C-alpha cells in the first residue's frame, strides 16, 4: 500500500467542487416544515448528482439554484427526521414536509434476510445507532463511541495488561468478547491475532478490534441483542455488532479534532476525510475514507513506595541520596500506567457498481496500521533480585513494549435478481491481522552486561477467508399470509493462525541463570521460542435456511436452522425461532428462543507460551500448552469443543405517536462448556504432573479447556422522546441494562489429573471466577439529550456504571476481595454551524473528572503505587476528564 499516492484522491473532490458551469441557472425555493406544520430551520436540501445544496433559514425557507435541467432529484434531511426524496419537474415554489424519526425507528436488515423493518417491528431487540450519534460522543474510536451510546455494550481501556494494550475488548450483555460477532456490511469480520492471557475481563478470549475501522467510514451501527448463531454462525452467542458503511456520492466530510486530559497528558489529534464518487452509472458509488490518529500516553501511577537499590528502606534512602537519580526526600513516580501512545493511519472503501441484466458488483475493505506502545513494571537495581541487571541499568528500568499492528480486509461480491423474484448474493472475502512485537529499555538478565536492550519478541497473525452464497425471495400474500420470506445459503471458511519466533536473545538462557539465579528471557514479556511456533489451518462449511412469515398484519414468526462442519471437531446444529405479536397499533410483544454455539478459536487451540525462571540454582519453565499436546491427553484434558448456548428473550415495545418509543426486553443466556484458560498448576504439587514431567524442568502448566457452565440473565430498556422546546427541538433517550452472569457448574477435575493427589486440584480458582461473574458492571444506564436550535446543537450525557469487584491471592494467605463503587460520568458538547457547511464543536467527556476507586495500598495489586487502579476489572478507564475541540467541514 503506497500512502504517498493518497493525495491524488483528495484532489479529485476539490476539482469536482470548483467546476461550476457558466450557463443560466434554474431556481427552486420554498419552506420546509414538519408533518404538523412546524418550521424546520437548518434542514439540508441537496440536488442529487451535483454539488448544489441549501440550508433552510430561521423561517424554514430554502433556495436552490443550479444549471441542471429538470427533472431534479432532491434529497431533504434534518437531524431527528426521516430523510425524504422529492422529484421536481419545474422551477418555482416547492414546499417540503419531513416526518419525525427516532433511533428506535431506524430501518434495518440486521437479524433478518427478509424485508427491512424498524426495530420496534422486529421480533428481536436491535439498536440502530446513526453515525451522527456516535460522533456526538466526542470519542474518536468506534469501541469508545459504542461504549457511551449502547448500555448493553462495554469496552474500556487498560494499561499494563497484555494484548489489551494493543486491541481493546468489546462485550455485549455481560458475556465474553469472543461471544460477540462483528459484521461489516453484514459480512463476518476477522479477529485479532493474539489471545488475551492477562488477568482481566477478556482473559482467555480473542477480541475483534473495532478500532481498526475509521469511524467516518460507518453510516450506522446495528447492535442485535439476541443470539444469532443460526443465522450468522459461530460467536453470535451474545449478539452481533454490524457496521454499515457509507455509500453516499458527491458528498464529502472532513473532520479534525484535538483533545487533552485534565492532567495535561493524553493529547489526541485526529483528522479524517470521507468522500463518495459516482462511477459513471446510476446508483454506482465509490466511498473512500482516510483517517490518521495520534494519541499521547497517559500516566496515572501513584507515588512509588517501593525500594530501588536495597530491600532495606534506610539503606535504599541513603543510596538514592548519594546517586541523585531519584529525589532523596520528595515523592516521585516510577512507572507508566495508563492509555498507550498510538499512531494509526487508516483507509477504508465501500463500492457498488450496477451491471446489465440485474447484475451488480460490490466491494469493501481497508487497511489499518497501528503502532502502540505499552509498558511493563519497574525492575529495580537490587543486585540480588532475579530480574535486575545493574550492569546495564544501575538505577533500574521500566520495560517498553512497542507493537506494530497491521489489519487488512477486502470483500468482493456479486448480486443478481434471478427469475421469479429470487435474489442472489455471492461473495468472497479475506481478512488478516498481524502483530510484530518488540521490547525496548529492557534486558535478558541472565546475559548480564552482554544482553541487548532491544529485542524482537515475535510475530503472530490470524487470517480468515470466507466464501458464501445466499439466496432469498419475498412472497406477497402467499397461502393467505400477508408476506413470506425464504432464504438459504452456504458458507466456506478457511482460518489460519501463525506464531513465529522472536530473536534468540528474547528467550535465551544465559550463563548468569545458574551462576547468579538471574531470570532468562526478555524482562516483562515472553519472547516466542521455537517450541511455541505454530502454523495451523482449519476449514468450515456451513449451510443455513431462514424463513420469516407475516402470518397476519399483527402476527410474525421467524425460523432459522444452521448446520456447520469443522475440520478439527466435527459438526454442529443451531436453530432459532422468533415471533412478534401486535396487541394494538402501538403495542407489541416479542420473543425468541435460540440454540447457538461458539467454536474454539485457533488462537486458543494452538497458542502456546514458555517463560523461564531460576529456582534453587535450577532452570525452571512455566508453560502454557497447546491443546493437541500429548501431555494434556494423558491427564484427561480433551481438546476444546464448541460452547453451546440457549438464549431466551421476551420483550414489549410501545410507541405514542411519533414522539415517544419504548422497548423493554428480559433475557437469559445459558452457556455450556465455556472455554477458559486454566490456573497455573504447580507441577510439584500434583502427582500426575510430577510423574510425567520429571526431569523436564517445567514448574507450572496451564491450558485451554471447556470447564464451566454459565447463566446470564438481565433486562434491557431503551426509550426515546422528541419534542419542540421554544424554537428548537430536543431529543432525549434513555438506555438501561441490568444483568448478572454466574457460574452454574464447575466440572470435576479429570481423574487422570487428580490421581495420587489428596488435595482437590482447582482448574479455575476465585480470581478467574470473579473475572466471569463480577468484573463487568451489572448495571449501566445512559441518559442523553440533544437540543437543536438555529445554528446551535447542545449534547448532554450521563453514563452510570455499576460496581465491580476483584480478588487477589497474596502469597501464603487467604484470598482478598475488593469492591469498586458505582460511578457516573458526565459529558457535554456545544456545536455551532458557522455556515451550512462548517461546524465548530467544543466539548468535554467526564467533565467532573471521575475516577474509579483506587486499589487498597495494602494489596499487592497496588504494586508499590505503580498500578493504583485495578488491572483485573475496569468500568470506564482511568484517564479522568478529557476536553476537545473539533471542526467539521462538508463539501
């Protein structure tokens, strides 16, 4: 990809804008009102196929001139109202009326292969969030935009926590990140290449990096809050996030934003541009988005309370004063704990081109490059410590972990209207994520002075090729039914996972390992060794059928069945039935039952990692085994099999005219055979392991396994109200989720592993149980209002996050639990339209500078002040208030 060629694409839109004809012009004018006759100031009128547009004044009046011959195709839009198209046949007065819209009334095809429906007319709960609402959050990453618009969705930023430094997790309805399926334009998106092994919400999961897609490329986001494996395949246990891309032509948006935290760090600059080109035919388009983001790091570490040169504080104070590296008396920070430094250029396209005889081509995809920098814990300069290297770092050091994350995807498709009304959609796509990891300002302590201070840690990649064929037809008034839609199709998927070794110094055992007990391998991150390399593939074939019938005007029923066969663990059936019944014109009940599944990912099945330490002068290893290792089979640990879910949903929807909409849904999701990563089992404490691993030097082992069953139950509520206030309009929405996840069963330890050991072996313990049950807020409420008057828009938002809790296990002591209280974050922004094409915005997120509760200083999780906010649980991050300003230009 040659970024140097990008400017040519920016020049073309500018040339289109300045090419104005000198011929005589026609004029159309009039007034824009609501259905009730209220004037609409600030409404936009666009002449399709040209750059001509107009914005209504304070009296609702517009005027549009162009040299375009009649008839004109006019598009009229206004925030909070349905977009409407008009055909104008002659010059003169033409008045337009717009109908109020609602986020609950947005049209969607998500969750159905039948006709588009509003969310309240669907048999399952769906949120459709338009791009404007996402951008009103003031966030510049999709994951964070959804965090503050959807109460069921959670994503928070972490510091010093494995792969989450590079790719944020995303969850729905309190389940795991890999129990949420992400689609782009209805097509499956690939996952991140690194499984998260750290102790946090996403432990053992593989995330999908939403932030690899520039937000301006997205027209609207649909969130299906119901299981959908029968319709879309594996991973949709909790639901689906579908990113619908922009397809507009002859319209452009440029936006730039800069912001900084209340502490003065974390400076974030983002610039993005989107433009749509017509490709010569009616309804053809090429929509292009570029984005560049530069985010500065934040540091929320506390005053350091540990020692640096000596384990004795008095001696340490004396040495510190003599060396003069750190303040002798004044408090100081020594770690870096906060948001990562990020630099990320991104590019995305969405294209469509009609062919002859009802054929059409489409394509979309893009490229994202992200350089992110994480940090490790401080390594002191006490000579006797196994991790110190005073030869290179006489004052200690904080390891730095840069990573280069490359994300690429492309989809090509062909659609056709077949005989007798059948629709065909054939597509093939490829997506790949790869990460090169490095380590700087660190050492391999076992090499002493001979150790380098920079390392290549290793490479990981995950790619997915998907080819599918879909057929559908809608029958009107068939067999006395109002409508019937039939759909069926097939999908072939090829997954590939690779792990490649780092440089030898990142995992080498140096001479000081046995001579001085120094830890081998790069400090702070495990270098991928030759024995951990992997190059594995899997194929999958899926077949589905989907029927949706409007039995009567009031009664709808949908049924879906799916069969999938995987090359590495046989097959699976899933199914779904959903229904909606209108009690009256404005009130309906809906419900669904579905059996879903999640296949174990290749990153879980074939990931392995080895770290080295020294104990009593002997080299020892801690090893995470890949699932096909013979050792696991010998101790009764089977290869992971799919998680199976039963999802129940029952809801009520109501609307009062066009101003108020309400929906409430209760649900329960039972998951059997949830895949977890085990505790680190101590070999010497377990007879079966001690016998089999005698002489290997392996001290601890861990692995992925199906070991628990869970039950998640809760209530989702969304409501929206619109009304006029003075000369303006106000839109108020409320979203609420109450849920809890509990482990209903922990499977017995296999007999082969337990044999000969009297103490009960725990494959999952208190800390990891809490990560499933109490690490995510059980309550989340979002109350937001947008007030539009004249050239001004005011947005206010309050987001409530319920309490969370975490456990830790001090060495040789009982487990300790700490709760972190509920918090409310307040956001506000004010926008001013300088002209009909230029808007200025100033705003603040978390304007009251709210932080999570701190870790108790007496707990080891405090790390002598390096990590004052818990690394295991996270409600909303810990950067404090963020203030920003932005400029948006339409062209």
